[in-house]
C-alpha cells in the first residue's frame, strides 16, 4: 500500500525529485533543498535538458541513488498547484522500479503528494508470464513541504479510490460485466463505514419498469444491473446524487461500431466507476454531505434479442423513447437512473458523469471534459472546484433551438436528433428527465477516461480516473 509521509529527518531513499525550469539566463533548479547547483547545471546542460513540462532527467545522486529533475516549464516566482502536481506525477511514473523517493520541488505539500501518488500506479492483474518483468511503482513517498498529517491522509484516501476506478476501467470486458462490476463494488462498499448498497438484477429491473437499462442490456448474454450506494451522515449539510453511465462494453448494438478502436469501449463504464469511487472516498473521509451514487450497468451487444432501430422503450417513470440509434445507449440507462435518483426529495443537486458522445471528443479533444447545466451557479461552483483539483472541464451550452430535433411522431422523445452539436443534443435529452427546479450538471468525459497515447503528468497510459477527485472536492 502506498504511504505518504513528511520529510522530517534524514531518510534513506532511492531517489530525490526536484524541479527544473527554463529561466532567462538558462536552466534553474527549483527545490526546497539546497543542492550544489553549479556542477549539476553544467551536467544538465550537457545532456540537453530544457526544463519543459513532462521532461525528466536523471543523474546519479549522493545521498540517494538518483536525482530526478522534472520539468516545470518557464521559470516563475510562483508555480500553480497543477504544474507541481504534473511535475511530481511524471517523476513518479519514471521512478517505477524504485521503492522510495523524496519529493522536494516546491512548498506545496498537497500538489506534490497528489502528483507523486497519482503517478505511482500500475495495473498488472491480467498479465501472465510478463508480470514479473513489470517494475513496481513507488510505495514510500516523502514530501519536503509544510503541512499536517491530516492532509496526507486525505490524499491517500482520494488516491486509493481513484486507483480503484482506474482498475475497473482497465479491466477487460470478458471479466468486468455488469454482474461482476456490482460484485466488486459491493465487496468494497461493505468495508466502508456508513455506506449502504442495493443492487437490482434483470428481473427486478424489468418488473419495476427500468426500460432504458433493460432495452440496452437485452441483447447481451450478460444481464444488466443497477447499483445504488448511499452515504447519509447524521448532520449532512447538503444532499447530492451522482449518476454514472455504466456500459461495460459498447459494440453499438445493431448500429455496430467499426472495428477500429472498438477495444476502447471497455471504458464506457467510466462514469459509473467514477461515481461509486467518489462516494466511497467521501464516506471514508467522513464528509458531512449525504450522497447517493447510482450506477446503471448494461452491455450493449449485437444479437437477435437486441433493441432495433425504431423500437420504442419506456423509461422508468413512464416517458417513452423511440430508439432511432442503438449506439446512443448511454443516455437511455442514465435516464432510468436519473429519474430513480429524484425519488429522494431532499436532493440539492444531481450530477451525471458519462463517456457520452464522440461529438464531445471532436469539440474538446482528449484532455478537456465537457460540462452542461441548467444552473449556472452550480456550474460556477464546480468550475471553482476544478481549479483546485486541476481537472480540465469546459462549459458547453444547451441551445433550446436544438431541442426540437429530438421530437418524433411515434413516442414522447427520440434518442438522437441533430447531428451537428451532438454532445449538446445528448445533454438536452438528459435534461428532459430532470425536474425543472433541481440544479443539475452533466459531465461528458468521453475521450478523457482512457489515455491511449503516452503517459503525461500524473496521467498513466490507460484509465485516468478523471472526475473522481473533482466529485470528492465538490462534496468538500
């Protein structure tokens, strides 16, 4: 288990991590510790160091085996927490194979601790013969900065549950089907004080009218599930529902996706993983916020029982949907869970998290997630939260003129509408299931949940855990 500690006295460590920036007169070492800079800077210059972000340079150490210089970019009097967080993260990712390290970049204990911890992740559960060749991440991290023990403990808890979310998203769909997801989450929830869990199976879902979850999952041999976690402390200051899309694999159904990149569809349950991970962290942190987490789970497969284009399904609560495109399935399972979540009449807000649309990726790429809302005040609150966590979100509108494209002569609403602005149309669809007076945020994390390129900052290759820390910080 990863341990975070403050550097209070001399310790034997494998590595020392310090910052490196590009100043007006050349390279500058940025560190809370004193180093013999003249000789080191010459060596770094000879090696072609630039100090740019994500650059990592290693030199032999004296008190440690290695001194690692991590790029901060342009030299500054003050560095943002996210700059420090990313510099610590890429350093940690490059220290796999070492047991311990001192992080002495800047006097920002939380940023260094979060970055170093988030970068100390690996996923080897499904490796066979090659497992022994994988280098283990850091297990002991010493932070040279001012702070208290409570801060590091909170970071440990947040990172532990972020890792759980990353693990779920990284798991192959042959293993992680809806039933298995529910079992894994149930096992974790039972170990966290104050958390209650309920799971609906396919028979209960059908008999109780969860037509969205059943409609998406009926083509699969692996039946759907609905998972509800609740945490209700005695003196809760607010009550919030988190709802996450949980498509454990998405073929597109009868609107079959192309083979290229279909493997990435194992991450289509990242929203569900995020909301349950966030709730478990919030409960372990004992925050005075009541949280419901809803994870509607289904596998969208091709078969003779799959939902057909033009089928009409009935969402929980009675609204009918003409399914013009079975690959616009995430909004259908979310609709069921969103309506169910609102049976709690004490809700102050509802937040859904989903890898919902390819259109979002076209609009904002793979580093920024989208946020849409019916309440600008709540949205501003959340964007303030992301300033703290460093997670990148950008607000998109919900143009009323696009709503008419969801009209159909056959049912109450269609599941697709205008192609241009598809992410916005999906948001408008979900808005139809939100009570007018209830503040709501829709987070579309499509393209950000899986990093299919190179590791960067504190983000590894594979599952990122995006939105988890922001959902926790929102509760704080």
